[in-house]
C-alpha cells in the first residue's frame, strides 16, 4: 500500500508551506525536518484538496498532524523515499529521531499543544479501549462457564464510560446537533473518540482518571515498542520518537 500521488499542482497555486517543503528538500535538508517546518507554516484547519476533504483539527482543539503530513507530502513524493513516507503515514514511524523539544520548535508551540490534545484525546483513548478489551478478555478466559463468549463493544464502553456505545453515540450526535449518519467516516470516528475523552474527563474521579490514562499510555507505548521491534528485525531504523511521561499526563 502506497500513498496516492496525484499530478503536481502548478507552483503558482501551491500553498506556501508546500513551496517551503519543496525548496528545503532541494537545499539538502532532510525531508522529515523540512516537513515539520512546513507543518509549522500551515494555516488551514481543513480544506478540500483534489476531491477529498482533509480535516486537520478536531473540535478546533486536537491537531491530527499526520493527516496534514499526507497532504503536504503528496506534491513532493518524488523527492522522498517511498518506504520512509509509508512508515510515517501508515505506522507513525519517523525516519529519523527528533527530540520532543525539537519537534515542538519546528511545528510551533500552538500546534504542539493541539498535537498533545490529539495524542491524549484520540491515540491514548483508543489505546485505553484496546487495553480494556484485553483486560476483560483475560478475565473472561479465567471463567470457565463463559470463556467461549467474546467481549462485546458495549462491555468495553460500559467499563470505561458507564454507558453503552449506542447511548454514547446518541449523546454525541445530540451535542453536535446532528442526526445519525448513513456511514461514519474515519474523521467522524476520531471526533467521537475525542468526545469520549472529554466525557471521561467530566465523569471520572481523579484517581480513576489517572489510572485509566496511565493504562492507555502504557498500552500505546507497548504497541509502539512492538512495531519498532518488528522494524528492527526487518533491518530498518527505529528512531525513538516522542516519549510521553505517563505520570505527568495522568495527573494533569
């Protein structure tokens, strides 16, 4: 699977951030560093680009920077190693190590704060749901009389949020002033996940909130480490990337 590369737009119609990215790569700057610089220059929360809706900000708070990376890289894919681009866009694995402070400097403090909102509100929340599923499945396997029955999504949602998935979707749609869509997009699922994160913040006591956040962060880091180990077995580089302090996040 490779990113779709459409014919390059005319230079005069390019967003300045794309022109910056192209120029910096031509100057010999590593494409990933040039990309982060271009992210820092971007000024649109969403756009229609070549027949597709790109939304970079969820709820005007959470910055999905990899969606923007896909958009920025599309016109310059011929200037970047395809395997490195795929690893970044599909696995979230950068080609070189960039410290947390350098990442923040390159994309800018405002986008970095919004990136953390996405990290905690979408990535960690998804990891918490996965960790809860794994926990409930492990508990079920220890009970002989119901070991064969799979854990349902509703059981996961009730355990974390105290309500069924359908109840939470209905609440989400009502708050958004929307009716149930015929089909939920990936962006719609991310919006719902971010809403769940904020719902959990409102309805969990401090101790439970800290424990769940730690569990989500630990699960996210565990799966990330597994991906890096696989990359190492394949002879690929495995930069450390961003490391999140679980205790600091859980007690914020």
